[in-house]
């Protein structure tokens, strides 16, 4: 994906024409009046800003770059549990096992690409066979709350401590999780050789694999795995009358796969939908949480000017309210979008389409802050009283469909309250 912050590719394509027509200003309207005539107003505190934390019902997770697997018992955000569904493919055009073939063992290898949380804790992974056919990814979108039917037989059950930075031998340049699988799966493949003649026929016979982690009280972690890496495969070790051999099933870029996320916030410190107690607000990836900010006095303030208001700059600043960043690193960047509260959906702000440098959203580790420049959006609000039915803004973790990163920042009642600072000019017409 590009660094342009969007929630979905579909929305971006719909607005790309607008972006192409815009200049990249530093401060809109600065040429209208001398610098010494600019005025600043700040909206801050619970008298000016209404806020709340909302959950995220679902996000699209079809064919993400990484499969997420793990269980994290976060003292601030509660339990996050991640698993994934995936098809597998033949690694050759067809496979024959030879006379009197017998499966000796089966191993699933998953290539680490990173982690989030505490990897010193042990986790328990289980694997099942999918029994419900998966639709092609170009015709069906699977979401973080999507599920498929599976056979209840457990094909793998292993306790492990993640080692994403430790290669298991000198041959590999990265860590690999090796999961021993019940040899009965290899026997099933060998006994049904007639389905090994093509991938289309094989996938009719074998729908795929589902992996999940057991929910536990351990603080734990969520690991990211690259399923299409050359070190990721399902390997069947077998022998026949002639030799001892192995065969790899692969996960190709064309295989359908999607992540499944579950959250339990019952033991978290989050009070959802609470617009009164706003000391902290919470944002989390992996379909976790988002923060809502509303500015009820904004239109009233603009109307009180009794003349045209030109917004030279509108900057929204958030200050972090968490200290446990060693284990739970803050996200690298965030996205702010218009909040349409009638259906809690999101609307891309015009400022997103100007440039990433202008728009902001990056976490500053030195100051523990994040800022957004939303000048064009605020200008449209004060001019029209509305912007596509939005009633405030949502704050999300950028690329939150893939990563479980989380962050808490001070709300209107916090130690360093969230602030919307506006630099404006008055223009008589």
C-alpha cells in the first residue's frame, strides 16, 4: 500500500480525481491578509470537545500481507485473540505418492515477520481442517469477524514461545514456527491421490486450514507470519516401496486467506460510548477500537464572527497517556476521518488527499504526540455547516486491519487535553 492514508481502496479511487487538482499548501488562505492580522482560537477541554471510544465491528482482512496468530492479555485493552483461515496448493502440477506409500510425519512451517506484545509467554496453537468452501478473493471480501465451518478434529496442538528473531538453523535467515501435525492428514492426502492431479481438483477435496491460539491469562503476544514466503509450507514426510521422500503444499499468492480477530474488553480500562468521563481515549488495530471527537461549538463560533471566516490552519493535537511502550509500542501512524454517526461509518477528509507531509498523523516518540492538519475539512464545516453528513471525526490506527498496535491518548478531561487549534482570518464581503 502507499503511504496515502485511506480506509479503503474503493474510497480512495473515488476521490483520486480531487487529489490531482489540489495544490500542496502550507497554510490555506495565508495570502488573503497580512500575517499580523491572523487570529488564533483553540478548542480544548470537555466544554469544547465531546469524545468517546468506540469498538470497530469489522475490517476487511482478505489477502493481507501477514497472517496474525496469537493471544494477548493486555492490562489496558483486555484480550486480543487472532487466528487465520487459508487455502493451500499443490507445489507441482500433480502429485503421485508411489506404491504402498505411508505418511511418516507432517509439519506446518510458518515464517515469522514480526510480533507485538510479550514473547516470553508461552502460547498454545491449534489447527483444524476447513470444511466450508472458500469463495475467490476477487469476488468475496472476508472480514475480521468472518468464520468458516471446520472439522472438530484437532490436527495440531502445540505450546510454543515465539522466537521471531531467532533463526532455528544456519540455513535460514529468519525465524520459522514449526508445528507438528497429526500424520493422519498426510494419510488422507495419500489415500486420495486422484485429487492431486490439479489445484482446482485438490481444493474441491481439501478446503484449507484454520489456525487459532488458545485464550489464556498470560500477557502474551500476537505474531505476524508471511504465508507466501518460501520458508512457509505444509510438508508431508512419507515412504513408499522405493524411497523415503517429502512433499510440500504451499500457500500461493492466489490462495484465498483471511485473518480472524476477537476482542474481550470486559477486563480492560475502556468505558465504551462514554461521552462524560473523557480522561483517556483508546485506539487499537486488528479491529479493536477507535476514538470519536466532536466539536459542538465550532459552527456557533464561526457564526458569531458575523462575517466570512477563512481558516488558515486547523491543527488537531493528541498527547499520549500510556507509559508501557516497551512491550506495547505505539503505532507508527494514525488516520483521522470524518465520522458519520448516523451509521458510524467513515468519510475521507479532503486534507488526506493533499499530501502525507501536510496531513500528518505520525507518532512523535520524543514528544509522545500525534498531530493532524485538517484545515480544508474545518473550512468546509464552517462554510456549509456540514461535510457529507459527518458529525465529528474518528481516529484510527493506520493500517489497523493488519497490525494490533494500540495507543491511549488524553481526552478532553485528561492531563494534557486533546486540542483543536485554528488560525483564521476575517474577510468582509
